[in-house]
């Protein structure tokens, strides 16, 4: 059962993760979820889609919802309001070189690189091809050293990186990176197969706080819903933190309450029974 708390919340902003939260396991937006989110939007509450996804892929979900959403993309490093990037965080290019040489090549995995609306990969593999099928968008396959040289000449830096692999390999890479000293980046999983790599001290929680400052909304007047490690800071930061029924135990422990799973329209259940 859901245990309701803080029912007097004056909600002005609803922040929702996409994969494993807003969408079911088949990457579908269930009709009940769409209806519930639209109802809150029509009541005047702002909806923010907060995802590790790139802007193009987040915009696809916005189109399915058929409402205007704020988009916090690339693991909280790229915030879009009214079609304009209002805040951006970047990684140093030297960190990309280091990660490619010491992690991607060592473990024989592709390095995904996100910069604004662009998606680059160092090679194609089954995980890249699966992502292409999901978001219906092709990455640019590039020699990473040539790309970084071009960026260095033009003052460009990426927002985040991603490593996609089997769960065991992702866990091994995460443990290895956690031992690196003086890292210029932080890491968190957005799913069992995806390890997100983003600028130091940048995460979804701080992105939501930054958005609240931009919108002149108190963080206490927000609700956040998520399911995985990348969502934990957002759940902790929000006035009300909601864990999906399919969420990892660590996130459930931080949440104010737990709703149904993403396959059971858990977002709809939480919004309809809580607000």
C-alpha cells in the first residue's frame, strides 16, 4: 500500500524520469499515464521530463504527451525551457580521452558522447543498435581523438558520456571508476546496462534545484518520481520523492512513498491518489 505523507504540499512542479518510470518496460507511454500527466498540466502545474536521454529522445516523449514540457536532459547537464537551453554543464575533454583509453578500449566497449543535441559513439555494437531502435535516431560514429581535437580548437565540450554493456561488466567498470582519484566526473547507473558519466557535482537533484531557481519556485513545492540510481539525488531534493514499484531498493529507502510499477501505470497512480 502507498502511505501518503505531506499531503498539504503545494505542488507547482512535477519532475518525472522517463525510462523505467514514465514508460513501461516496452518503452511505451501507457494511456493512463498520459492522461494523468496531462491532467496535472491542465491544472497549471509545470511538468519536467528529467532523464539521462539526449534532448532529441526527450522531445519524442514530450510529443507523445502532447503538452509543453521542461526538459532536463543528458543526466541533468542540459536544461531546456521553452525550447531554449537555459543551463548547461560540461566535462573536460581530457577526461574523455582518459576514459576512452583506460576504460572503453580496455573493456572493449563503445563510448557514447553527448554534446547538446548531438550523439557520438566510438563504435557500433548491440547496445548502440538497440538504442537506435528505441529512439529512432542515428549516432555519429567518430574517431574520438579527431573529434576532441576539433572541439579543443573550437572551445566545445561534452555534457555527458555513457557506457552500455552487460550488467556484470557495467558493475565492474563502475567499481573500477570509483577507485580513480581526483576524478573530474561522477558516475551513476540509469539502468542495469547503462553507466552515466557526468561532470563532477552535477546530478538530477542539483538540476531540479537550478530549474526551481530559474522558475522562481520553491524546491518544497516539487514532486519527483524515479526508479534508479541516477534518480536518487532528485528524489532526495524534491519536496516529495516518489519511488516506482520497480525502483531499486536504495531509491525506495530515500522516497516518501512507493507507487506501483512502471508496467502498472505507477506514475498515474501516484499523481491521481496523491495530489
